[in-house]
């Protein structure tokens, strides 16, 4: 008879739910929730918190934990940071788990809400930046304030399009 694998053993085998479970054990006391899914060799990690999560700190936390874990068949990680109640992620980043790429992340969408040029404490948790927020650089402030407005405008346009389509079908009697 086989004994069930521990959460740690399943995480080392690349089980996304087990990896999320280990992260939740660490981050839940800080009001950060984690979900994970595996897409081929890419681990998709969704971080959700009521406050902004520092992108550099999150990447360092994920990278350190996953490199220590060495999960089977995971070559890269795509991390999404969501603020509770938001329809879109605050930032999305993809990085490799190869040890030679340490410190290199490829940002797909980056809405920096903190100064990412500041040194990163690799032992800090993602919400540690909430305790000591840093002010964004002037150019980052413009980006951070413009993109959410555009997201909302696109959302409104989509909603109007759906509403107009519904009215058309009701009037046309389809």
C-alpha cells in the first residue's frame, strides 16, 4: 500500500496546487493569497492581496523558493499580482528558473507601483514592501496613473458594445 505524498514531496514533483499550498502557508498571515497552475513547463502563479505587492520582492521570493524546491518539469514562471477587487492584474512578469538567469526577469506588463531600482532583500516576503512603501519615480507615476485609466476606458467600451448588442437583439426580436 502506497502512503500519500506530503505537500512538500508533491511540490518537488511539480504539483502546482502543492506549490501554491506551501506559498499560502507563508503568505496567508500577511493577507496574500496564492493560486498556481501548470501550463506545459510554465508555472502560472497568481498573487492576490488587498494592498499593492512589490514586483521585485515578489520575484525574489518566488525565485528563491522555487530554486530551493527544484520542482520537476518547471522551466519558467509567470507571476501575476492582483489587488483584491481589481479586474486586471497590477503587473505580470515571466522569469526563468534556470540558475544562470538569476535576477533576470522578462516583464510582459509592468505597472511599477514602487521604486524597482532599490535593492531587493531576497529573504523578504512580497508584502514586506507594504510596511515600507517607497515613492515611485516621476516617470513611473505617470505610467502608473495612465494605464489604470485606459483599462477602465477599455472596460467601459466593451460594456457599451455588449449593451448595444443586447438592445439590438431585443429590438430586432431575435
